C-alpha cells in the first residue's frame, strides 16, 4: 500500500478508535445512579416486631429487615426509611413523637421511589375492630357473629368518611413534593381467612360469623387505598391474591401475619419476616424493578 494511502487508513482507524473510546467513556459516566428511595408508613411498613430492630429510633419499632430494606438491598436503592409503628396518615405532615419529624419531610424533588402502607391506624380501625371482635368471640365461645351484631357498618363507615379522604390527601402530599417519583401504595395482606377455621380460635379468638366480618373491614380498607392510589396517579400493590392462604391462622413458615395469641412475634397481628420479604417481592414485581 502506498504511504499516503496507508497514512489515510491509519488516520481513519485512529479516529474511529478514539470515537469508540469516548463512547465507552460516556457510557460509564452515564451509569444510572441508585434510586433515591423513601419508605413511609405504619408498622406494616416498619416491620414492627421483626428482629433485628433499628436501634436508631426505638420509638418507631422499625426492623432492619422490613420490606423497604429488602427492596433496597435487592435493587441497590439508596433508602431513607422513616416508617414508624402506629403511624396514621396525619403523621405524614405532623410529628408522631418528640424528635420524630413528619414523614413527608424525607421526600424531596430528587426522590425517585416512594412506598407506603398506611390507613389501618386511622380511626383506630385495626386495633378497635380486632379488640372488639376478639372480646366478643371469647364471650360467645366462638359462636355466631356478636361483633358484627354490635358494630354493624361502624368501622367501614369510618373508613369511607375519614380514612379514604386522608389517604388521598397523603398521596397528593407526596406528589406535590416529588412530582417525578414512582409512588407505590401497598394494600394490607390478609389477616383472617375467608371463612372461620375452628382450629384457629385459640390463636385468633374471633367468633365464626365474625371472621368474614373482619375480612370485610380489611377489604374495605384496601379498597380505600386502591381508590386513593388510582385518584392520585400512584401504583396500588394488591395483596388480595398474593396473600391468600398466608393469613394468621396458617402454620408458622406459611403465614405472613402472626396471630393474636401463641405467635412468634412480640407484636401480634403483624407481618413476620417471611411476610415482609413477600411484601417486598410482590411490590418489586408490581413495579417491575429488582
């Protein structure tokens, strides 16, 4: 090959190699940063009762293996976890305890992902319904539907009147602070089976007719979360099918929720470690991440 032609070939080759090197360098420089992930919510988000406990804030009884931590570990996200046991929707904008900032303070314009489980403590829905039905169940020896007979639509009415609009406001608050974030509002996994299991009465002393009554209350709460998510452009993570057969009446190793009595957690009627993992996995599947 004549020298001028050879020089031209070498010049072109060098230029192409340089362009490829710059392209590769640009690709490295543009590697996606970790998701800026903020976890909000109540004890189902916090994993209250699941060891080990986050010692940085004992008031909130937050686990270091709750579903936000599982999601973060599997996605490489940069997690800010402000979940807190007993939180209500109002604690998104109000301090829950002295020294505990409103949860929405953790959300900002750079937030990429927000998850939350919230609403069960508004109106004292979970604790009041469970207490009322367990008390009635013990007094009736497990017969009939004394809790339903006494309370009727009281709990569901409170959910519609108070919890639903509070959920909408909470989700709108997230959107206002982080307009570009993906927001996932999780439903609550089933606490009770669809129908009474006589063998479960010792662990969950609810009368046979009140088992579907309690489940109906939970279904109404999950419906409120779903509708609020749809109204505000959030993603609803539905556990109606995923958690079926993993309620508090099932055996250890199968159940996601611990029973009221004779469970393995210091916080009864809450997700165990398996439940938190499954909540994380179903959330990641719904969002298409991880």
